[in-house]
C-alpha cells in the first residue's frame, strides 16, 4: 500500500474514535501485504502511530473481503 492508501485507512484504525473504513480504504486493502500487516499485529510500533492493531487486523472483515487471510 502507498502512504496515501495507508492514510485513507488511518481513521478506521485510530485508537480514539475509529470510523468505518472508507471505500478508498477498502479498495486499497485489495492489494495490501497481509503478511506484513500480520507481522505488526503485536508490535508496539503501530500504537506509537495511534493505530490500534486489533482494528487494523479487523479491516478486511469490515470491508467484506471474504478471501483475506487472517492473522
């Protein structure tokens, strides 16, 4: 994902007041590197950027992506 695509998804994974993922965010997830995302699932790095790892891992299901791998 590009930085722009990541930024599009950030409101849906922010620790405070998360929103539903936008259409652009869900479109970006179609070509996301899930192994990379899953690798950060338990990392403190996401939290340092205000991202809730549980929300990030849950994005594919919120975007109705049935074939997305789970962590």
